C-alpha cells in the first residue's frame, strides 16, 4: 500500500487540534506550531531526513495522551498531568513507523535540572524530547499578537532549569529569522509545516 506519510501526520494534527478545541473550548493550532518550531530547532542539530520525519511525527503527536481528558480542562492543567505523558508513550508505541525510538513522549516534560515528572536530567533526556519540550513551552506562551521580547525572556529564563544552554542557543538562532515569526500565524502555519517538513514528499510504500 502507498500513501503520503507526511500528509498522514498533518491529518493527525488536524484531528488532535480539533479534539483540543472540543476539550479546551478554544481554537488552537498547537500541534502544528509545536511541529514547526521543533523542526526549526532540529535544523540546528543537523538531523538526517529520517530523523526530521521522526521528529515531525513525535512533535505532532506529543499530546496524543491528552485526548482522554474531560471537556473543560485547561491547557495548563493538561500539560501538568503526568498521565498524558504515560498514555501518550503507550499510544505512540503502536505506530511502527517510529518504533526505533523510546521514551520521546514519556520524557517530553522533563527538565534538564531533573525537576520533571520522572526526574531525568541533562543527557538522560532524549534530544527529541528536549526539542519538543522547548517548542511546547514556547507555543503555550504564544498568542496571535505576541510581545516577542517577553516570549524570548520567558524561554531564556529557563536556561539550565527546563532547557540546556545548547537548546537555548539553538532557539536564539531560529528567532533571528523574521520569517519564523510570520510562519507562526494561524493563516501561515499549515503551509509552514508542509514546507519545513520537506521529508517523504512522495508516496511511501509500507
């Protein structure tokens, strides 16, 4: 059977965002923005095409463990729930396309100082988890008309707490690009994800 893997993942992002709309009573492009930010960060770490695709998949599905939450829960409450990491890891393990990776979703809320749900620190946290963590944190503080200096400060204040110096340095590089900020807007984010995830453009056989 042949189908476009990238389009499949983007379709999942729509499903997850609509579920979040239902749960949170709010319009969101959360999974798409996290995926875009993660891919931009990934560029700083010279990922292979296969690694880019895997990062795209994990980024889009990082909150898949939250779909069982009751309607009316806030986004901050969802993010603070350890269960959504555990359930998400179990769920994503059913996807054979990225089965070679372990604990990416489980540890996507770990902090480099060891203060996360599972007390993992530094390099005990997979690179993909660290990337998604920063992308997730940044997106949750983003709105349609952000004060950029405040957003940057919020991230930078977490150096050696949530995020490593290496990750903060990568973040500081990508925010220098004016196009980065433009692509975060609702009207551009879908096309930005499609363009940035220039992997598996053609149909792939599975």
